[in-house]
């Protein structure tokens, strides 16, 4: 209760300057989130130099606002334009963009906004009331536990494999292989560079993501001559906010995503991207509407978005209580705190309680501002669907090139993006899903780093993953999830074979009653393949 009183007292003492700083930070975060290739981590990093001349609370509040809004900004372009502004927005493509193609873009934006608001408020409540207990639990996690958590995220590829598990695993391995190119983070070994500077610099997952989903999507639509048949439908221009009844029906997705995001946010090293993928996989396997997830279900929008925003509060818990950043963005914020001679840790609640309360109050205000401004911005964004698609495609290509170059100010990343677009286009032609490839490129380096460092700390004793209690528990959970997914795949394949055997005359096997069946039956309202929204091979 003392913390809550302190937070509202700090909120009441906010100056006009601090309110303007919060507004500026939220708008900046939304813009950074929308632009492909510019992540909210980069946004926080770019803001850092401007905080040197500010007071500690003002600078931290500005960076916090960018961080919070950045987790939501990319949802708008992911849902409407099939362009993920952030890696954590990739799961929103599979249902959000599908809803847009069905003329339900405003509904998808409404669910994303509500999910971001709920995730942010719940994360704030946990930061205020449960910071210390959560931090003590997170402190027990080490490299072995981090590796198993990433392994759970990689295993979610089986949950996304609605068509061919073999092709999904192949795409995942291709993504992980691409991520190994360049200099090894742990040993400094140069791998697969073939004597070229472009490859020696390494392949960052951001240009791969931008190339596959932004530039690659334009190539697919160009190959279709921007046909109106598969174009996004405008539907309602104003964002549709779900009512109380709809919220109650989707409360399970909200709850599961919030728990996933909060826990993974409090675990240093996981972050919004891992939480988003894991939450989507959980929803697809255990959600009430799991059969429709991947085909335009609001649950497929709610789960990853609420998990992404929930990680913000979770990431601040170990930062404030233990002085350990819970994510890449909070690592930058930690640097800003140290520059201003503020040392986070248990003593900060006694030595500088006003700063802690200001940060907590700013988190709540940033979440509310993000929701209001996000709703106001989504209307004009929806109107973009009225613009002829070729013109929008030109803008997407332009920002894709700018975003790829801005990642590291390197032309190498631009070439990587172009190559990724070509690879993605070819994979789609041969029926390979793109989501596992991106998942492997994002989580592969994390899995490798945590595995190698865990083995180094254990003198190459593989038993470290089962001798540590928490790690052993996570391994058991992973085995159970893997066993369930394999069982589901085997049973599903057997049922598919039986369905083929008993198919009536004149019907074709593999057709689905949904918008776009697994083998490509074209229906009245075409929709994307569950594995990837723009898979041309899924259409006859």
C-alpha cells in the first residue's frame, strides 16, 4: 500500500515538462514501432544521448515511454499492411493480416489496442505490488534455464506446422543456419563467410525479417498483379473496440498471454519477442478457439500482443530490484541510470524512492497514452487501405530499404534483405512456411549463446540441464509439450489419411472449409495459409 500511495503521489507531482516528455516518448515509440527495421530497442538507444543533459527522472521517463509504445506500434502495420515493425509483431501477421483480408482490419486493431492496454496495466500492477518476489525468483535463473526457455520457443514451430512438419522443421533449420553466419559471439570464430565482408559482418535477423515479410510480400503481390481477389479489404474505417461480452469471451487469451509475458519479461534475456512467439504457440495449442487460430481468430492477435506489452513491467522488476536488466531495452535504461549516478538494486527503494515511484507512475501513464494515441493513429492507417495497393507497395519497399540500411548503417544488411526476400519468395512457391525460418533466425543465436555459456560454466557437463531444479522442471515441461505436439501431429496425419480414403466422389483431398484450405481450395473470401498469410502456393 505504501508503494501505491507513493506512485499516485508522484503522479500528482508531474510537471508540465514531464507530461510533454511522456507524450513525446509515446509518439516516438509508435513511430519507431511502425517503421520496419527500427526496433524499440534501437529507439531507446537513439534517445539515450538526448538524456545526458536531463535530470535522471526525466531521461528515464522518456526512454520508458519509447519502450512501452514501441511494443505496440508495429502491430498497426503488421495487421494492415503485412509489414511487422518489430520482431515481436511477427505472430500478429498470421491472424491480424488475415482478418484485414477478410475486411475485419478495424476489429483486429481494436483487439490489439485492448490487448496492449490490458497487458500494460497488469504489468504495472505486478511491478507495483510484486516486484520483490518476482525478482527473487528471476535471480535463480541461469544460462541453463534461459536455454530451455528458448528451446520451448523453438518448439512452438510444431504448433505452427498445420501443413507439413518436415517442411516447417526444414524452414526452422534454414533460419538457424542463416543466423550462424559471421563472427561467433562467444569464441569470436568466423563462420561461413566465404571470404566476403558482407557475410563476415553476420546476418542480423532484422533485415531477414524485413526482407521476408515486407519486401517478400510485395514480390508476392506483384506476382499476382495486385489482384483485388486477394487484396486487403477496407471494412470499417474506425477501429472497433470490443464490448464487455466479447472481452469476457476472450478473457482466457488475455490471461494466458499476460502470464506468459510477465514471467518471460522478468527472466533476463527472454524479452518481448520470445514472449510473443511462446504466447501464440500456447494459444494455438490450448486456447478455447485454437481451431481457428491462424485463420483470422482475434485470439491470435490478443495473445502475442498482450504478452509483448506485459514484458515491459516484468523487465523492470529485475532492473529496479536487482540491478539486472530484464531485456535489451532495460539494459540501455540501466546505462542511463548509471550515467546519472543511480545504482539500481534493493537499496534504491530506501535511497531514491521518489525516482522509483516516478518510474512506476510513468509506466502507467505511458500505457494509457499509448492506447489513446494508438486508437487515434489507427484510423488514418486503416484509410491507407483505400489507396491503390501499388502505391502503398512503393512506400513499403522504400521504407524496407531505409530500415535495412539504418539497422547498422551497412549496405550489407540491404543485400541480406534482398536475398532474404528472394529466398522467402522461392520457399513460398515450393510450399515452405516462412514463420519457422524467421523464428529460427531470431531465437537461434539466443539458443546457441545460452547453450554454449551453460556448457562452459559446467565444464561441458550436459547434465547441468537436469541437475538444476528449475532447469530440470523446464526440461520436463519441454518434453511434455514436445510429446503432445508430436502426438497431435501423428494423430492429425492419420485422421487426414482416413478422411482421404472416405472422401466422396468429385471431392479433392486436403481441402479445408476455411478461407483457404491446407492444399489451396479457393473459397468466397480467400484467406492466408495458417503458417503464413501470403503463401501463394496455398492457392490453386
